[in-house]
């Protein structure tokens, strides 16, 4: 009895120690953001401390002027389109790799996730020459295809992790009751792995929305995205508007992470146990 109480006490101490270190690391990583956050509310036209005054002018500029709204619109168009395609391809690839056994399966998997391992500058150069040969440079088609290639591995890995706990006997049960493969997919498999699919889609969208290196190589003036606009601002005219955009993107990332955590917990509750 005493030993059990001692273990409970030790476990409680370890739990609070882990919480303390986690919060400490979070604060450490957030310090740079906290340091520049006040500048986004500056009334001055330059990045400076101490602040001359406080104003929302830079948030208003970001949310109302074409210089920022058009790149934001382009980022959303490319991000949504590439996410839809990447989600379909990544989900189907994950299902195929988990349901089939064949020689070279590991090699195929490695090739599918290789865009994550290849340095971004190498991918950007390869895509640039590829689209130049097809006369597709400086088009939305090239941007969507490129971001689809970059986002698909994240969907594949996320859905593949979800399928590790999936009970494939449910598919056999559906087939034995007369359901077609398509009906089994949409009525049994997808509802159960949907949190993983949505999580992968959010990762793909975040990758597309934040990507700048490939966009610099293959995008034209009409396809300029929000990260490209920020990058241009750093080179040409540094204003607190860039900090305001960074704060909005940080808030957007926090929302995405919250949704991902909610979906992860929901997936754990819904997923049948594999025997």
C-alpha cells in the first residue's frame, strides 16, 4: 500500500515536472514573437523601439489594400486547390500502401515522401526547369501542381499513421455483406479515418500557404503569394505591416494546431482497435 502511494506521488511529481519544462520551452520559443508583437501596433512608418505611438494602421493596411489582399487571395486559391488534390492523392496512396503487399513497397513509400527530404532549393530548381519546358511557368497551374507535390507527402504520412490503428476486418465484413469497394470506401473507411484525412489536409494547406522558395522560382507577378509579398517587403521597404502579417499568420497557425489536436483526440476515440 505504501509502495503504491509512493509511486503515485512520484508519478505526480514527474507529471508536473514535464508540464513545467513544456511551458518553459513554449515561452522560450515564443519570446521572439512577443518581442516584435508591439511593433505591429506602432504608429511609426519604420521598425523602431521605443514606439512613437500605438495604432492599428498596419493591420488596416494589410486587410484593406490591394498590395496585401491580392497576394492573400492568390495564396488561398493555390492553397485550397493544391490541398484538395494532395488530400485525394495522399489518402489513396496511404490506403494502397496499407492494403497491398508487394516487393519494393518500402522504396515506393520512400519515393512518395522524398519531397520532404529533398532541399527546397533543389525542388524549386527542378520544378522551374520542368515547367519551363512545358511553357507553364508563371501560371496558377504550375503553382498548384508544385504545391500539390510538396503537400502530398504530409497527407500520406498523416493518413498512414491513422491507418495503423484501423481494423481492416471491417472492410471484409462490408464486402461480405454485398457492398461494393466504392461503398466500403465511402461508408466505412473514410468516416473512420476522416480526422486523419482532415489533419493531413490542414498540414498540406499550411505548407502551401507558407511556401516561398518554390513560388519565387515559378510564380509570375500575377501569382505573387503572401509569403512572396512579405519577402519582397523585407528587401524593398521594411514597415510594421510585415510584422502585422506575421502576427496574423501566427494566429492562423495557432488555430490550425488547435484543430489538429482536436482531430487527433477525436480520431483516437473513433478508431476501432486492430486485432
